[in-house]
């Protein structure tokens, strides 16, 4: 058990499933006091029952709602008295061509959760993080470096998150607060099963082979280590690193490669 997280207070948004839940478990195993939120009380109750850990605090909150974010952060401060790490993990995805969208609210929903949720939680946690000289982390994506077809809203929200965090990092340069983001590869996570389709409904299926994807536990381990080392950014896979590199130096070629990659997905909207 790492002594560095003994009695530290860590917030993980969206911790009832997937990467968020794996992060909750990892930080608890390191001796941290962990607070998490989610939109579904039954899932939070199941997490509490499964972990049965007095260091875990859960509270229902939809991060797309500013007042709910404020109430959640305030409740964590009231419960634990401080905040040392904020991991902005809660997120939504999509799978539909922009031209096919029947309602632009699909993009708005993604921005509200992935971008504004990060902004709201960071705003209300920041005073405590400045006191503790803590860490603000965002769970981003390669989609935050490179726009991905049929994921226009997801890519836009992750670009926005990274721009926000980079600006914040510079503003907080001499405060002792570290700001970072991490970019997992394709992960066996519930986020794709709940990805929105062109009507804004959960697609309830994934085109990817789950047994070949990165596990949430692996993402949590790499994220934890990056936070310990106070890294600036972390791109987790060789495919992701190559995509970032090629998009910077060979953008036209990358356009074609990315198009062809996503066209091969089962049921890809690019095939029509």
C-alpha cells in the first residue's frame, strides 16, 4: 500500500462503472478516502455494497448540471474536509455522422457532460485543491487530439476539455496545483454501450470486440501512476501515440487512414 495516498481525499466523477469504478477501487486500495458520483442511485448503492469500505462516499449527481456538481463537491468537503485529487472521468460518447443527426441536442448532451461537467467540478473543487497543492486530472481520449468520424460531438468535447485543462495548467503554474489529462485506448467500458445514436438514444451495443480492448483496471493503473508521477499528459497505447504523431506531421495521410479504419467497423455509418 502506497503511503502517499494514506488519508488523501480523491474525487472520481462517474465512478459507478467502467474506468471510473476501476479508479475508485484503485485509490481505495492505496488508502485514500474516495468520493464518487453518478446519475443512478441503484448503481451507487451496488458499489457501496460491493466494496463495503468506510473510506468510500457516494452521492448522486449529474455532472451536466452545475448545481448538482456544486452540491456534490460541497458534500465531499463537508464529509472529508479537504480535496487532494479531482479526476474528471464522467463522460458520454456517440456514434453517428454529423450529417445524419436528427437533433443537434446530441452534441449538446456530450458537451454538457464531457466538457461542462469537467468545468463545473473543477471550479467548485479548485479552492480546496489550491490549499492541498493537489492534482486535477481529466480522462480524455485520442479523440481530443484527432477528430474521429461519427464522433463529432465526442471529439469536440474532448478537444474542449484538453484546451480548458491546458489553459488552467498555465494559470495555476505557480500555485502548486498540477493539471493533467490522460488518453486511454479503446477500453472495455460501458461508455460505448450508452453512446448516443443519431436520434440521441443509447445505442446499447458496441461495434468493438470487448476481449481485445484495454481493461478498465489497466487504464486505472496507468492513470494512478501518472498522477503519482504528476505527469502533464499520458497517451496510453502505441496506436494512440502513432496517431497523435502522424496527425501532427502527416495530417492528409492521417485523414485517409482514420477514415479507412473507422469504415471497417461493423455497421459503420461511413459504409452507406
